[in-house]
C-alpha cells in the first residue's frame, strides 16, 4: 500500500483527486480526522478499511496515530509520500514514530 501524507485536509483531498483522475483504476481512499479514525479501535477494523486499497491519503496526524496504536505498521507500506514536507518538524515528529 502507498500512503500519501499532506499538511491538511484540503490538500489531502486535492492530491487524492489528482491521483484518482490520473490513475482511475487505482483504489484510493482519503482518511482524515473528520472520518473518525480514532474510533476505529482495532487493527482488524483498519485492515478492513484498507483492504484492497492501493493508495491512502491522509494528514500526518492520522498516520502517526495509526502507527502509534499498531493498526498499520510502517513495514506494511510500499511507499510513503510526504507532500510539501516542509510543514513537518522532522526531528520532533519522526523521532516519535514507532518504526
């Protein structure tokens, strides 16, 4: 699975639309805080949500929380794309990611 990170929800949706138009056969999914991912409290639920999905688009907070709870493992991702990575405080953020 490919995970595409963006700074905010609007950019997440914009990038999703671009990729979806460019690669219409790819199964894509946007997951943002408004979707309630913190309520999907198990790896099984996350597995069902991501089943068959080629590319997930989310904010950093969603991926950070997902990795922190162990619902998705970094090694399960084929590619991690960070759009406009200058928004990330890299030392503080990636040091706290559970690789």
